[in-house]
C-alpha cells in the first residue's frame, strides 16, 4: 500500500510538470545532451589515451631495439677483443630482446602500410647486422684472425647508421601520431567544454524562465489571497452586521413580547377581572333576593358562582404567567420560590432552592425569571429527573443563577433538531450582557448556569 505522503508528493510533482511543460522538457533535453557529450568525450578520450599508451610502448620498443642492436655489437666486440666468453651473454640477451621487440612493433604497425615498409627495411638491416655479428663471432671461434680485422675495419658502421636512420624515422612517425593524438584530446576536451558551457547557459535560461514563471505564479497567488482576504473581511463584516441586526431584532422581539404580555396582563386584570368580579357580585345579589323561593335557581346560581371563581383563578394564573406580579411586589427571590413550589406541586419532583437576595435591574430580574421558567419547563418535558436544584447569588462580582437536574442529560456536541428554547435563553441573557453556560452528559444530568456582569447589578 502506497503511503499517503508519497501520493501527495507524486501529485505535487505532476502538478509542477503540467504547469512547466516547456521548462521541464528543456531541462530534460539539456541533461540528456550533456550526458551524451560527457560519455562521448569520455569514450573518445579513453580511446586516444589507450592509443597514446600503445604509441609510447612502440617508441620504447624502437629505442629498445636500437639499444639491443648496440648491446649485441658491444658484446661481439668485447668477445673479439678479450676472447672472454662472458661477453657473449649480453650478445645472446640482445638477440632475444631484438626478436621480442620486432614482434611488438609488427603487432603495433599491423594496420599501417607505410610503417610496416619502414619496419621491414629495419628488420632487413637488423638481420644483416646480426648476420655480420654472428659471422665474426664464428670466425673468431674457429681461430681465424680475419674476424677481428673485419670488426676493426668498420664495415658495419654503414649498417648501424642506416638502422639509426630508420629508427629515427619510425620515432618521428610516432612523434607525429602522438602530437595528433594530443590534438585530438584537446579538441575533445574543448568540444566537451563548449558543449557543457552551452548547456549550462541553456539550463540557466531555463532556470530564469522557471523563476520568472514561479514569481508570476507567486504574485498571482498573492493577489488571489489578497482578494480572498478582502472578500473574507467583507463577509466577516457583513456577517457581524447581520448578527448584530439579528441580535437587536431578537432583543426587540423579546422586549415587544414582554410588553405585549404586560399589556395583556393589565387588560386581563383590569377588564376581565372587573367583568368577572361584577358578574360574581350580580350573582350574589340575585342569590340573596331568591333566597328560599326557588331552590333550583339557587343551585344554578351556586354553580355559576363556582364557575366565576374558577374563571377568576384561571385569569390570575394567566396573568401571572404573562407578567408575574410577585416579581414587582415581592422581588426575585420570592418569585423564584413560588415558581419552584408550583413546579414541584405540578410535577411531583423534589426542588431544592438556595436563593440569596441580589439587587438587579427589573429587566434583568425578568430575564433571570424567564430563564429559570424555561429551564424547569424543559426539565418537565425531557429530563426525566427526580430532583432539581435552583441557586441564586453573587460570585466574583457577578450575579449567578443556575438550574441543575439529575435527569438523563444529553450530548452537547450532537446536533439537535429542537434547541430553540436553549437558543432563546442564550439570546435573552446575552442581550443583557451576560453569558449562559450549558453542561450536560448522558445519564448524568444537565446544568444551566447564567452569569451577569457587574454592570447588570442595580445601583445601591
């Protein structure tokens, strides 16, 4: 399995190649040409150096051949003059060396007709010289004094001059070939140098083109990033403005709803309460006038009075739900205690209150009351709790209220389809400059905690 980073690296390489096809092709072609020139120069130089080695060996053989002939002649003359047999040893070695050197030269000049002609002449003169040397040695060994006379007469001097001349001619040919080989090496090196310099220039041009294209691409990317940043900033500003507008609209709607509730509560209290009270008084007067005259009518009146009493009680509950009068008359602590007691009676749960008086502005007290009201409503619907804890106090200079239960809880990170109650509580608290914190874990209950800053505290 190919690692992910290898795939990413391959993708990056493919992207670079696609965006720089001409430059990559030029670089590859230059690299191949440079490799070809380097290899060709190497092979040609190696061949020329090998040829130079063979030429050096041939020059050494020519010089060795001339030296061996001289050694043979020197040994022959020493033997003739001293009659000592040990002078024949250099002569015999020289004869063997001459044969070996001629074999080397014949192999070297195998493909050169002109050199082979000179070598043949040299071989003929050398054979004649060696025959002369062998003849004089044979005559001396036979006791004939004419051998020394032949040697002293200088008859072989012309042959040696001819051998030296042919040797010098062969050496001159070798010198010319060495010079030609050196020139060939110089040309090869110059060609390689010129080719590498030209290819280096091409690669520099390719690098310049790549850098220019990269710079243009970088500038384009920077311009795109600046454009994206400007667009993001514009969107951030727009989102911020829209969020502020939505927050203001939500706060306005909540304020309007509270005002509407307050108006409805006043109307219900003033008008409906007055009508129900008037109807109850009228029923009481009618009942006093019908006393003892019509039992059935009295029974109907009693039922009517009971209905009116229930209607008055219902109206009071509706008014309290719309606008708790206890909040203005008795304060936040008493209102929360009444709310907790009514909730415990209606739900059968154990509600524990730990409430301390906190001086707050009326609108902040109403916000806290609505948060607690919404929280216990959610507990009755979803929590499946047995106990509820409600606290109110001051912590680190901030008013703090919390509602906690021991219910089923939930995962706060999971997306929920119905969270409008929590969202409404959060918006209501944030509208007053406070913060709402929600903590919950499955099967470990839920905690809603509200903190209001020092500015929300009412002036003493």
